[in-house]
């Protein structure tokens, strides 16, 4: 059982390091492992997906996954990989974020309590909120030396970095609080493994050290590599910021586009990490892609799998239809079948103008629609010239100078998509 789990992660490129003895430990019986999630937003983002996939693989292997929402640690801020302290949140905000995160995790993990290895969500605020400072430094702090804490890579980087303002005592104690989480879960829920990104190794091993010194037990650590892109740009970011799992923060269409636009090298790497496709199928896809890279077989399959996993099949199909409208051949009928929200996402940022319903119902000619009423073109003469050259489309259909817009052209009862050539779009809104 255990070898299956670690080997599964290894061929997918999801193992950076793990403690000796872990494989044998997992073979012996069902074990419990946890991963911590930052609750400073009410949505996880694709940077969290690796940790989520690790927990899912752990559950598939027959073990019990625990997701820890860091309500207490979220009030402090983790120095790992950061150059500044983060804003501290109040309890009400953290509780709201916790609920939202659980709903997202439920798409990946099975929280059915009737299962022996049912997933569980815990919040470290629940056991830290009544822990007095004196009790903490007496029961936890005395077991870990300052020398041990200073030797951690995350601490050394922050203290020595020229652009850093140093590290507050609050952040310095972060590894103790996270270490105590592991100790608490070891005692309370028999959790013997903590998993996380490679930048978390120092914090995780502080936990294993506390388990050894305080509970005379054995805890294990397993970390995955931090995901990077081949071109050196940050994974999980777009021009608009983070790629979130919440469809209200990042629409399924934009989410799909993010994966579709990955490079060949990244797609071959990401399809192993972010899907549950078997090795044989992935090898076959990579081989097929190598023979005909222009078809972008890998990117299309990656985008499909991840979009369905995070959102739904319907969201994926809408995203494909929307992409075809922008980049492929499509008809007015295709446009009209798109949900209004998806239609607006596709043409977000396109120049738009409004005309009154009364003016539209009078019968709007193309010259007025392109110039006089909207200003899409600078003059009636320019509009007339483009129409004569057959370079203007209404809802993807070529039209001439004599065409008049009518209610039959309306998309979602209020939009008309005008287009010059292949790439210049204009959106007419009837209000």
C-alpha cells in the first residue's frame, strides 16, 4: 500500500524528499497524514493543487488524509519563501475562509464519515486559541533551542536578506506553532506524517523533533518540489494575478485558457502532477504530442482534465465552445448558445458601445452601428469602405453595406458582436 503511494508520487515528479523509514511505516497499516493550507483568502489557488493532489493520492492508497486550515498560524504569517510579514486576519474572516476551503477540498477528498479513511478538516485555531503564552513557552518552547530554530533555512534567509526588515518575534515563533500542530495531531488523531512543499521542510521537521522529544514518538516528513515554469515565470500567476479555484475569482473559461496556453515542456510536466491519468496514457499522449506538436494534444488534454476536476464537465464544454468562438470557426448559433456570463468573459475588455432599444428597434444600419452611433470607426466613410471590402462580420457572419440589424441578431437579448477582420471585435449593447 505504502510503496504504491510513494512510487505513484515519484513517477509523477512529486517527491522532493522524505524521511528514512517512511515507506516501511506506511506499509504496516492505515496511516494518517496532514497538509496545512493558508486561510488568508476564501479560495485556494492552483499553487495549492500539488498539496491537494498529494492528499488525494494518499486517500486512494487507503490512508487517511487530513487538511489543516491554519487559523492560528494565519494570524501570524509564515516566513518561508516570503520577504515581508503578511496581514493578520480576524476570527470571523478566518471561519468564513475555512468553510469555503472545505467546499473546494470536497471535490478532491472524500469526507464521508462512514469510511475508515474518511478525510477530515481541522483548524489549528481550535487548539491554539486557549493556549496561554506562559503555557506555550513552558510546554513547547523549552524543548526546542534557539540554535535549532536559527539553523532553519527559512529563518536564515529572512534574517540575512539585505532587502528584509528582519524578522519579528511573531514570525520567528511560527515554526514552533506549526511544530506543535504536528505534535497535537500526533497525540489527538494519530497523525504520523506531514506533507508540504519543499520550502516547508524546516517547519515540518520541527514538528518531528517535538514528537520525538515530548511524546517520545516518531513523526515523518515528505515534501514535494515547488512547481516552476520552464521559462522562469511564476507558476499559478497570470496578468490578473493568482489563478483561483473559485469560479467567481477566476472564471472556468480563464482557468481553462491558463492550462491550454502552457508550453510543451510544462504541459509534459504538469499533466503528471495535476491529473490522475495513468502513466501509460500520459506516455502515449507525450509521444503523440512529440509527433505533431502543432496539434497541442498535451495542452488540450491537460486543460480538459484539470478544468473538469476543479469545476465541472459543463464548465469545460462551455470553455471549449468559447475558445472556438475566439480562435476557430463558429456561427451566430454557437454564440447564442453560450451562457451570457461566459460570453461576457470571452469578450471582456473588447471595445463596446451602447445604443438605446428604441434606436435599435427603428432598424440600425451598419454605417450607424460602426461609426455614427458607436464610434468604433472614426467616420462613416471608413465604415462604408470596410463594408464594401467584405471585412465586417455580425455575429461571425459577413455582411454588406445594406445590412440592417434587427432583434434576430441579439445575443442574450442585448448584445451584437461586430468584427473587423479576424481579430478586431466590438461589442454593441442594446439598453
